[in-house]
C-alpha cells in the first residue's frame, strides 16, 4: 500500500509478521487473514488511542475515515475482486474507490460480475485531463533520469499512473 502524508500523518506501521512480540510493541489485528500489524511503541502520533492496549485498530481506522472520508486508488479496475471491494467500500461511505482503466470496460466488467460501482470514480489514463501536468511532475521527480517521452510511456501503466494520482493529491492512497 502507498499512502500520501494526509492519509494517516505521523503513522508508522511495521508490517513485519513476527511471532515474538516484546513489551516494546503493541499488537493489533486488522484482519484475521493478514496477520499482525505491529505499531511501534514510542512513536509520537496524533492518535493517543493507539497507545492503549486492546483497541481494535480496524474499528479505530473506520472511525477516523468516517470523520474524514478518503479516496483509494485501485489500479486493476476490471478485476472482479477489485470490483467487489469497490462495491463494498461504496456501501460504507468512508472510502471512495478510484478505479484506473477504460470506463466502458470497467462498467461492463462490473455489470457482468453483478457489482454496483455507481459512485466510484473511474479514471482512464488515456483520457486524463491533467496528463501534461502529471508528466511534468514525474519528469521533475526523476530529476533528469527520464525524458518526457519516457515518463509519458511509463504513465500508461496503471501502477505508475495510480501512484502519481496519490502524489498529486487526486487520491489518498493506492492499493
């Protein structure tokens, strides 16, 4: 996952899956299938609730997101798993899915799979109105290591395009 600074500021997660937890760590489970996410102790965080043992991190995040809804980019817009996740997120109203790909293909795939994605934002890299700005930003970030033409070609790939959406503030995180 890639987050921009506004998603969870000053929030550091060590995703190292460790069976041994010392007293320096507090363990939270986001999902039984993902294993422990360990919040490093001693980190200054705007969320004092995380320093209290026993809090459910998943509930905590949902509470924060409901107060400040965010946009999450999914780069595989036609994948049935992504479409299902998007439909679920739309019912929760605290995360808006941003699907990358051709709008017609994404809508068709969602209809065929039986998922309602009305309300999701669909962005096609081929028709993105701010592509020139995105290209120049990437050229600047690459500090002369890539030409404008190379950056434009790179941004045709969904993962790079999605990452730049987050970098440019059009979304808050990328999955």
